[in-house]
């Protein structure tokens, strides 16, 4: 059995879909507007497949290292 739920896309905010596929214990979240895809196991919540074209992984890593650098500077000056 498959259940389809209308949701807001976590990537762009448009209307997307979440498919609960009981036969294979899969949850598939997808957005036709931005091509977002997230496939997870419903038992373990582990990510099986993901694709989010608007999210730049390099920028996310840069933000994390900037936050660490800023907190390191504050600790050193205190």
C-alpha cells in the first residue's frame, strides 16, 4: 500500500509530495518545482538517496567553519 501526503518542499517551499511505501519501508519526499528528492528508510530513518539542486554543500561547509572560527576568536580574546 502507498499513501501520498501533500507537503511543503523543505528546499523551496512549493507544494511537494511525501510517499509512504509500506511494501519496501520507504518514505520518498519529492518536489516537482525544484527537483528535490529525499528517500529514507521508515524503520531506521537512514537516508537512502537524496538530491537537492539548490543547496550548495560547499557553502554549508564554509558557514560551519566560519562559525567555528568566530567562536574560537571570542574564546581567545576572553
